[in-house]
């Protein structure tokens, strides 16, 4: 079965509705475009590289991804496994959900992990873990003999497997990946997708496809357009740590996402939003 999808404000559609106050265009602070460009480049498995476009099946539904250096890259920073792409299972570990969507939850909300000794600046990992533990029911326990666990290691960019895969999986961190980026990648590892791919997102935002960098159009595709089912609850959360900013993956300096009134907004990579927290509470 498909799991209900959460809005960024209430991750995975199981949760309560949270309304957002709207701002007029005049009230909007202009987004920091250089910051958004930096975040875009960070939250890619392989910054500056594109791969061969591939089509496969995930949970019995069609999915498009890029193959780069042997990795199956989805939505820029999500790494799919061969098992996810070949299994016809309807189980929670195989079905993608939607923005604030979830997949592959960790039993009892416990994530077992290791940190590769070669990873520099390990404080960004421990600080990100501390943030998750202070703001959600998810617990992180150092791995001993468990077969399903996350390893934080050096990567070309910031990337993660999605949900619990059932074996060793990775959160990859380049030197430019911040604590905020690490919090975002942990979101993927616990089962969260990007907020802008919600089925109901057109109620809240305009997607300006003519401004999206070639090869990254799939990062903005609604899950329903990819053949996935699900239900959105609550309002789209512009402040979610899983949400792109207005200028994310812009090819020409013009916005790729705006609010319905045409105003722009910043990317947020500081920490879990109030909506993120309530969504995770309902999920775990």
C-alpha cells in the first residue's frame, strides 16, 4: 500500500493540517541567490556532472533517474538501490511517497549508524544527529552488529539513500556539505522526499520549467506525474528543510519556483521547521 504523504508542514500524509500565513509580494525579502546556488551545488550526488537518463520501475511504478559513476541518482541527491528498482513489492521500503512523502521507515524510529574515520569535520554529523534527536522521536544509536545501518562518509557532493534499505547504506558528504545539508540528507535516510514534488503543490506554487537547468527537470516533477499514489495533508511548507528555494537549479538567474502571487522565497537549511517536526512526530 502507499503510505499517506506528508506535507512539508506535516510530513507524510498522516498528520494534522498546519496553515501558513501568506505574504504579499511587497513583503517578500529578496532571496539570497548566491546562497541558493551554493545549496543547489551541495545537494547533488555529483555536482557538475550529469549521467545517462534511465527508466526503471520502483514499487511497480515507472521512475526516471540518472546513472552517474554507477550510482542511480534521483532528484539530484537521492540514491536508489538496485533492489528498489527491481522489486515489485508494495512494501513500505519500496514505494515512494510524495513531498514530505515517506518510504522505508526505521522500526521503532531507531537509526543505527557509523561515521567513517576518514570523514573530516565530523561535528557536522554529530550536530545534525543532535538536532534530529532534540526535535523528533527519531533516535540514533551507534551500530554494533546490526545489518541495516547508515554510514556517514566522504562523497563528491551531499547525497543519501532513501528510507531504510535493509542493509548498509550511506549518507555522502563533501567538504562543502554543512550541518544543515546533513540534516536534510538525514531526512532522506529516514524516508522523506522533497517538498516541491507534492501532488497538490500547484495550489501553492508555480513551477517555471523554462528556467530549470537541463537535466534537472525531474527534480520538480510531481509524484502523481510519475505514476505514484498518495495523499497530501496540510499546506505546503515553504520553510521545510526538504523544500527547494525559488532559484534552485535555475539556468538563467530567473526563479524556478514562485508562490502563486509570483513572489519568491528563500531556501532553508538551518533546521527542521515546525511542520517538519509535526510530520515526523506523526510518522514515527
